């Protein structure tokens, strides 16, 4: 407990809390269509492929909006960027409440919900910006635990949709978005780790192999998390015949594991290294997905497997973003947004793969298998890439190098590509 108090005193705790709440509510809005998919599907009599596409649209739109918001945050500040985004979300939710009347409108609403999915890079950078490098993994884990918004969505959206109609949920969500906006205005302070750089410098990680390696791993860890969390209400309802509300509750059990363990993933990675943590994560995810696909007749076994899988995915998200500030110490926000943008695209792949597998093969197994194979490919790539990483900017296993871990104002880790090596502030 004393160690956690030391951690809080090393940075600005109110800003970290505001970043967590901002990300939490944005995440809940982002997955609303997935949480209410059984209701929307029933209203418009959707095919399995249409269900998968409908669920994937907010994920894909959010992925594409992440990088522009990260760049904007570098120029107007992360706090201001977060407030602008939340204002746009309220407007988008108002559209959903007043104007949806067809499947095409639902798809358009999915694009607008993508605005909420853009929050990732800004939230993590805002929350961790006040903390020294040795605590950034934990700070990012706490801010990133805002993906527990998935739990809020799948727990509250289905019963509210059943009681008041699924469109009314958009209106209620718009009202509750005012909470993180007020907290952000009152408590958050813009972190000092800002350096004015050219646009080329901001997007430098786009031209580096490390940036793409991180992004592809994130396709599995975060893409798997958001894709499964969005699709599971539909999967549980269709595969096991549970009620729409029960499907949300079962999804909540799995998503809660992923959100809670994300903090643990960052904490463990600070100590044993993000590379070591990710190695275990990818192996567990691949095994769990294959077993989930093979155990489609047992609700209890499937639910337990999903809980283990989500716990691994959550730890993987925390582990990967323990490594990001070590590799890009001066452009963490933009690097995180780029990685998050490409990684979130994996979330769009998964619902579509599941829907197509069900529609054309009559089973969800091939969708699970496809993503499990992707996890194995990423594991092999990680083990190859880490050889160079641990010779350049990270200690063995992916821990911070001693000077950085101590939080000293010395030289930042030296990457293999030319990136400014001065520490900001």
C-alpha cells in the first residue's frame, strides 16, 4: 500500500482519475451497438454476416479516428482534445436517439460511435504524462482500465433497452457523458511532457518496423478484446439461446476480467518486462480461442474459457503499453494512437470472421481458429523482434533501462531509427 501511495505522489492523481473516467465512458459508448446487437438484430431481422458487419463498424471507425485525435492532442493539448471529443460524442448520441429508423441508419450510427473509440491514445498519455518512466506502465494500466466501460455497456444497456427501447439507451448515454466532461474540466491538468515537433517527427513511428510490430501485436491483444466484447452478446444469445439480458451478463463476466487484469499487466511488466508478459499472453490467447471454438455446446466451460482469454488479453494490453513509452519517450501520445488505430482494426476483423463463419460454415469455430492462428504468428514475430529490442532500447525481457527506470533526467532510450533522444520538460 505504501508503494502505491508513493506511485500516486510521483504524479498527478486527479488527472489520472479523470483520464480513467474519460476513457471508461467513451469505451462504454463505443461498444453500445455490440451490447444491444441482439435487440437491433431482432428489430431488423439481420443475417449472421450483417450482425458481424454491424458490430464491426464502430470498431473500424474508432480505429481510423484514433491517430488524427492523437495528432490534434499534440497541438491543442490532451485535456482540450478529450473535451472536444466528448462534446462530439454527445451530439452523435443525440442523432442515435432521434433519427434511427433503418439498418442503414444503424450503420451510420456505428460510424458516429467510432468517435468514442478515438479516446485511447489521448486518455493513456494524459493519465501517464505526470508520472516518471518507472511508473508509466502502472499509470497507463490504470488509465487503460477504462476499457471496463465494456462492462458498463453490456451490464446496463440490455436491461435498459428491454425496459425503454434500444434507441432510448443512446439518449441516456448522452446524459451520462456529462459526468466525465465535468470531471475533466475540474480536476485534470495538462501534463508537462510536451515538446513541439514537426508533423514528420510526430508520425516517425509510422516509418519504423517497431511501430508496425507493436501495432500487429495489438491487433491480437486489443483487437481481440474489443472484437470479442462486442460480439459475445450476440454469440451467447445465438449459440446458447440465453436471453438478451443474460447474454450481456455473461459478457460482463469475461470483459470484467480483461479490464481488471490490464492494470496487473502493466504492473507485472514494469517488473518482469513487457516482452516476457506478452509471450505468455499470446500463447494463452491462442489456446483459449481454439478451446472456445471447440466447446460450443457447454455454456459453463465456454464462459470460463472466455474469462481466462479476456484476462490474458487485458494483461497483454497493459504489457504492450509498458513498452511504448520506453520506445517512444517523446511522442508517446501519437505513437500510442497509431498503434491503437491499427491494433483496433483487429477488433473489426473478428466480428466479421465470426459472422461469415456462422453464415457459410454453420459454425463459429473457424472464426475462433482464424484469430488463434493470428495470435501464434504474432508470438513468433515477437520472439524474433525482441532480440534487437533488448540490445537497443530495453533491458532483457522488456524492462526499462536503469537510468530510465530511476526516473532520472538523463538520456532517453536509443531506438534503432532516428527519433529525438532528448527528454521533454
